[in-house]
């Protein structure tokens, strides 16, 4: 089986997140989450002081996909989600495209 590409992962993640309520994040790792804006998947780092809030968004194309592929792909087999009030707040005024 061929290794999953970032594009394929992003597409799969987008399909999953589209069906979730606003404010739900995919908890990809202990410090990386993703959420659906209504148009696209946004990836973000969490603060590493265990405070929980999102520290900054990032473009996964800037990562070395080979280093993240196994962990992100494993997430697809056992997905974890969280509700994040801050994300829900950011998206409250965003138009829905469902």
C-alpha cells in the first residue's frame, strides 16, 4: 500500500470535519489540532504549557510530511475530537457552506 500523501490526508480530514459541529477540532497529536472553517481545513499548534488554547495556525505544506505522516495517518484509524470554545467563537460569524 502506498504511503498517504498530505493532499489525501487533508481531503479525508476535511470530509470528516465537515460533518462535525462548529468548534470541534480533530486532535491530531497532543499539540496539533485541525478544524473546518466551512470551506477548508485549518491546522494549528496548541500551546505547549498545557493551557489548551491554540497558539498559532500553520500550513501543513511547510512541514516535513514524512515526519508527520505516520502519526496523522494513525489518527484516521482512531480519531479523537475536542470541542474548543475559542474555535466556535472564531467561526460564529463565518457563513456556513453546507
